């Protein structure tokens, strides 16, 4: 009994510290104090890191799974009380769901267009971002989720509850992946206690919850040998946000026998086409605000990419050079993924590597884009990439949404580069050390 109590004591202590930090973050949001929230979120991340390092290190005294999941539920219950403060995207979700429920294609009109005047109210409509110049940007599967979720109630809380429920499926799927990969179920702590999913899904109600779940389902299907379902799930994830497309080389596996697993590609493309069909009546407008988004975020000119923008402070570098570098790196990773070992579990590491590289080169300006990476790192941990997820909250420090101060970019993306270099040197030293040990062993045996 005493040993059982001791096994619960330390995890309960960390759980209490996490709950206190989330309560502090909630208080900061209720007081509209963004700086205090960022500090609370960073404290949350620090507690998470220490908890992960200590609780998941030993084999004999791992934290009870039930305690991990109970704490995760409590963290999300607190965050659900947050106001619409960090991001107002949830209002656009509700609006898109309302437009579809009225039988109108959400890609057809701006919220301010006179055709949608009968749908306007005093709570959601005045708080839609970019309402007078930007059509919706969200792909078809996201739109379908908005429609279903908004039918329960057209409120931010209802939308957040819907996405927390979807996230719960993702957490269950990550548990399956951990077991299939031969890792302890308690490692779900890496995702369930992480500050980013708590605040960006339960706190702000971001649709990235569906990205987590569909991407996890795709990985789970791959490691369990259900290849066709991995294509279906990845297509669904891609049509919530386009970033999961980077996982494709890690899930599709060309074979010598049939010159490629074309059935996988056919299933993937079939879902893409089927999802777009209900909305295709607007023609090219089905892309929504995506082209305008590239311009607004300074991506079309190149300065919106952190690495290129930082390099341009020293010398003029064409956007084509940066795109070429990204294509070379991503292409190399894609080739490695396509030539991976037959072991289905190798998909996990390649999916994580491709996802991390895609996010680094795209250098998103908003923290919630990194929620998906937390799920990938839970399936296949790599310590330098955790930095991106823990420090992403600093992206809220800009003077306006999407503005990334120089110091934030260097801390977030520059810090990641430094950690990558450090990890590379560590691996080289370990390999040299193991080589020396092999020589000594051979000499001794001789």
C-alpha cells in the first residue's frame, strides 16, 4: 500500500502544478492580460518538461495511466472556461457552419456580402476576422465539421466541446500507436499534459484537433497494416489543414512487385475529390482565401518565412533559392521515407521528420499550427523538435496577429536550429564512443 501511495505522490504533485499553471493562464485571459498568459503557458511547459523527464524515465514507477488521463481532463475543463481571447477563429467556424446550414456554399460569399445579411446576428457576425475582404480559408473536411458542430449550438463553447471530443478520439488513437510501437501507454503524458493542445483546442477551440485525430488515425492504420484506411485518414487530415500532406511519403510505400502501391494513392485521391465535390460549384473560389493568405502573411514575397527573412538581413536572397532549399531537404526526406524498412513502425519516425521539416520551412506565425507536431512527437519523440512546441506560445507576443518579432523568430526557429546542431554532435560522439568500445571488445577477444 505504501509503495502504491508513493507511486501516485509525485505524479499527483506534477498534476497539481499543471492545474495551477492552467488556472493562472485562465485568470490572465479573463483579465485580457496577454503577457501574463504567455508567462503562465511557459511555466506550464516547464512543468511539463520536468514531469516528462522524471516520470517517464524509470520503468518500475511510471505514473498511473488513470491519473494522467484524469489530469488531462481537468486541464481541459479549466481551459474550456477561457473567453474568445487568444484567437477569434472560432467565430468564423460558427459562421461557416451557419452558412452551410442555410444551404449556401461557404466559399461563395464574404460574410459582409448582402446575400448573407439574413444570417447576421449581434454575437458572432461582428467578431468574424477578415469579414469584409476574406472568404473562408478552411478546406472541405473542416467545413463539414463546422456544419455538424454548429448544429448542436452556435456558440464558442459548443464548438470547443465538439473539438475536445474529437481530440479525445485522437488521444485514444495515440494510445494505440504507443502500444503498437512497444512503448508504455503512460507516454501519452507527452501529449495529454502538453500546454499547446490544452490552450489551442480546449481553450480556443481550434480545428487543429481534427488534424491531430485524423493524422493519428492515419499512423495507427499504417502501423497496424490497414493501408487503405491510412490513405483515407491522411486525406481527411489534409482537408482540415494542408500540412499533413507532408506525411504522405511516410505512409505510402512503393513496392517492386507492382511498381508502387497505386491503390493507396487512388484511395487518397478519391477522398480528396469526394470531399471537394459538394463545394465545387464555385469553381476556383473553392480555394477560398488561401491565395490571399499567402500575400497577407508575406509568404508570396518570402519575408514571411523566418529563415529567409533572417538571412535577407545580411544579403538579398531570392525566394526561389529558399524554395529550392526546402524542396531539396523535403525531397531527401521523402526519398528516405519511401525507401524505409518494411517494418510498419518506421512510418512513425519518418512522419515526424517530414512534419517537423515542413513546419520549420513554412515557419507558421501562429502557435496552433504546432499542435499537430505534438501528436507526431508523442508517436516518435525527438527532443529538439519539442522546443518548437513549447516556445510556440511566444508567437502571441507580436503587436498584431501574425506579426513575429525578430527576437521571437530567433528564439523559436533559431533555437530549434541550435538544438538540431547539438543533437547532431551528440549522435556523432555517441557513434564514435560505440566504435571505440567495439574496437576494445575485439582487441580483448583477440
